């Protein structure tokens, strides 16, 4: 006969932190089953029933829904405790603790494969029994809460209009339907594969994986679909627990439409600015009197100020008369974008409190060579806008493309750094 033995319950009666938990005992030896029942009740648990075979245990488990099941590995009948455990966990999601006197390698290997929540060896010790049950119930509750949390996350992810990508140390773990549609593939096509396979490597699109998917973001990058089509995205990520480990979850937004809208806005701004500047050209003919030219340039500068200063102040919010490096940098940033939208390859830089704005191309070079006054229009726009950032600052011209230089170069100096070559309007 199978024996239980073990210590007395006297020292631990009522001490169970999970007192009241419902336990189903599966044991084909009635004497041992009764002994286990008394021990469990002495520890404060509720024994909902006992069963001697796998089939009767399944019927009781379905009807009584215990919190935990104690299963003897060796049972009479066609199904042993290990096979029963697999059925209970798969069908009812019940935590199973094995009660066994068998410790041979083959039996242990079979038992491990079912993912039990613990073992109690015979002869049974009450304190060991209590600890194993408490740990098993706690572990099962934690795992269930985690599964429910992950299921809620998956439901939210599937309902999201953004792509959701779960990855761990550079390997794709999971993705939602929206992300799969972006990539033009089924989830199984990319799960388990490296993130680097998503990044586009053409035209400078390849980025460092950690930079794109490791930062909280948002970070812009270029991905490619299964058929190799590149598309721009914005990525923002967070670290979070997932299936028992900490992973990165990245929200991926396709910004193709946004990029197109930005391009259209730039094209419109370029067209508006081109029309604005060209409208002044007929009035500033090469043969015009100097006083007339000066009046017309002043009129042009006033029109430029009325049209663009509100935009500049809305975007850069300068402090009138500010002479800080921040004001200079802000103006260079704004002016670079302004002339870039005008079709000019412009770039700005700062060094030692002095700014440099360079044009590396001129979209109307042929006209400028015939009528250098067109260069004065650019100079007027630079000078007027620089005054919004640094009152009493100076702009010096150090060569123009129309005059044979490689670039049009403007030196922007706040008050106190004035040198020769200033430009007026």
C-alpha cells in the first residue's frame, strides 16, 4: 500500500495564507486519500472532493471548479496522473501539484513535460504540503493575470490603426494585423526574424536598429515591405513585460501621406515666394535711376516684412532686440528653411557668435548674371529677417554665385561684432 506518513498538523493548523482554497484530491488508495483530506482540512483548505480515476477526476473538476488539484502520478485505469494533468490544464486551466513516491528519471521527465506547479513527495510532510500549495496557487494566479493582460494588450493592438511590433534583442516576437498590412506579409513571415530585415538600406534609409527601435521616440525611419517597397514611418516604443520577459513594444505609424502633404506645402510655399519675389523684378530694371531703385527695394523690403514677419514670430517667438546665440541660431534655422522652400540649396551655421548663411545654388542664375539687382533682393530678405532676431545686427556679403563665387555667403553679426561689408536694404 502507498504510504503517507509525515509530521503532525498540530504546528501548522490554521496557518495557511491561502486558507479556504478549494482542493480536489486525486488518489486511488482510499486510505491515503482520506489522510490527505484530513491534512488539508487541518491546514485550513477546503477539500471539494476525492477521485480515484482520471475520468471521475475530470467530472468532479468540471463540476466543482477547484482552485488546485493534488494528483497522484500512479492511478489505476487506462490514464495515469500525468496524462490527467495534461487534460486538466488544457481544458480547465487548473494548477496541478503531483503527489508521488516515484522519482525515476523517466517518470520525472514525463511529469516535467506537463508543466506542473509543484511536487509533494511521499511520505507527505504537512509544512511542505502547505508551502507547495500556496506557491502553486500564487504562481497560477500570476500567470493567469499575465495572460489576461497580454490578451487585453493584443485586443487593443489589433484594434489600433497603428502598427504594433513586439521585439526582443533585435528579434521580432509578435506584430498586429495593421503592422502586417504595412509590411505586405503574414505575421508568420517575420516573427522570429531580425528587425534589421525591415529597415530600408537604399538612399541612406538604413538606420541603426537601437536608434530606431530602442529609443522611446518618436523617431523617423524608412522600412520596406515584403516586395521591397520603401515607405517612411514614425516609431515610438516602450519596454514592458510580455510572456514572462521584458520586451520592447513599438508603435509604428506610416507617414507616407504626411510626407506628401509636407511636400505639397513646401511646393506651395515655394510657388508663393517665387511669385512674391518675381513680382518686384519688372520694377527694378537695370537702367532704373538709383533713387528709384532704392525706393523700390525699400518697398519690396516692407512687403516682405508684412508678409513674412508674422510667420517668423509665430514659429520662432523671438524676443525683440535679443542678442543671444539662441536668437541667431533660430534665425538661421528659419532662413535656411525659407530659402530651401524657394528652391535654393541653403545651409546655416554658427561659430564664435557669428552666423553664416550660404546658398549653394541659384534657381535664377541666368537672370541674376544679367541683372545683379536680383541678388540685392535676396540680401534684403536676409537683412530684414535678421533684424527681427537681432536688432542693430549686420549682414555682410562675402561673394555671390552670380558674381562668380561658388556660393552666395552672408555673414550675420549681432551688435558688437560689426565689421566691414554690411548690407543695407
